C-alpha cells in the first residue's frame, strides 16, 4: 500500500525496458506506456518510480499534448494498487455550479433534481487515484473546499451531514506555470503548495532529442499492425519529423502520423503544411481566401488556444463563447479525426 511521504525508503523501481526497432536503430526507451529514451524522459521515469509507491500528492506540469494524464496513469499503475480505480476529472469542463457535487457527491433530496444518492469522484475512486486535470480552472471557492479535504482527509456529500474518509490519492495537473497562476489569482498559493508535495514536469517534445522519430515510428507500427499494412516513412518525412518543433507535442505528432498514414500508400509522406501551424504575425492570423467557414473557425480556435497556452477558459473568453461551446467544438474536431481514421 501507500506510504505517507515520498521518502527514498520503501521505493520500488518499475522495470525500464529498452527495445530495438531494428539492428541499426537506437534503443527506444519505454516506461510502461511512456515512450522515449532522451535524457529528460529518463529523469521523468526516475521521478515516477520514486513517487509511485508513496501516497504523496503529485502536481504535474507540462504543455498541452505532452502526456500529463498518461504520466498520472503510470504513477497509478506503478503504485502497486492497479486493481484500485483511476478516475480522471477535467476541472475546466465542469460548470462551477456542478463541480462540488461531482467531486463529493450529493444526498437524495439535496436539491431539486437530486432524486437519488450520487457518489462523487472521491467516493468512486476510493482506494485508488483521482486525477484532477486543469486544476487552475477550478473556481476559487472550490479550491478552498479541496484544500480542506486534502488537509483533513474527510469530506461531506452535498446535502449531507456525515463526514466520509477521503481514501484516495490526488494527482493534479496544469498546462500553465503554477507561480504565474498564483500571481494572476487563478490558483490559491496554499493549495499549490499542498498539491506540489512531489512536483513532476513533463518535458515538451522539442526538448526530447531523438524521441520524435522514435515515437513516430512506434505510432506508424501500431497503425500498420491494426490495418495489416507495411507502410514506411519516406526520407523526406523523417527529415520533417526531426526538424519540426511540434508545438502540439506528442498529441500533434500522433495526429500528424495518423493523417499521413490515411493519405499515403506504401510510402508515408508528411506535408509540412499539414503539421505546421497557420501563418501568424504576432496576434494576427493569415488564412487563404476561399477557405471554408468551418475550417476558418477551427483554425481561429486552435490559434487562440495556442495563444492562451491551452487555457480553455481564457480562450473561450477571448472568442466570446461559453466554455461549453468551446469544449463542444473541440470534441467535434476530435470526433472528426477519429472518424477519418476509421474509414
């Protein structure tokens, strides 16, 4: 089971697997489902192995698309409690009026629509891990409630009186600099320190020398396995993979490989226009005349989200739409990508 603090005692080390793609290729580092043999990834693996068997609260930081939820999953899987639940909650996707009920649950009759007892995330994840993504998007008053639960390890359902034990490990994440969020009044300083008992930073893909090519080869191999094909990257595609900065990180790379796989025959080519962001000058975006309105909207949303460093609430405010509308649009784009991939 878990210990109280992330000490160096009682540490278990998850096996590090080095597998070769080919005799002439460099080794591909693997830690569970995390891939990459670069120095920053080796440090990430070491920190995961250290904190996993403890009960310490973990605060994960990293850019959008870098794999923060996967890191949280790996911490859970390496904890020795794999039979226990892993529950992820996106704090930016739930309205402020509902997040308390979603976290702590509610009693029957607590409010008009409470026709039955509802078990919240803390209760459903009991004995396991609760991953709170985009923690900075949580309303300040809820941050106070969460801090109280972290300190007392007890909570009460909405409309209830009985205190329940919070037998769950908390892992939080944000794509923003926590110190900046504190200065801007988006994150309580006391909550930040309470979450960051053991901080972990996920490195962006541009800082992971050699990993982009290895990841791309892995993604292509998985697609070939699923489709029963034997496609391979062209020399030009390999050059692009090595030279592109991948501002969308692993997520962007994976989607680019998937698109290229669908559009290519035996030789997989990546068109730079397909992976590079739209041309921009400062806060301006250049788009070709005649581009369909739906594509214009998609490009504007994507560029605004990049400008906001992935902060969806701030992006929605800049675009003059509700947070729910923004999430609906992003879900539509994701669904369209999945649909094209399965055709």
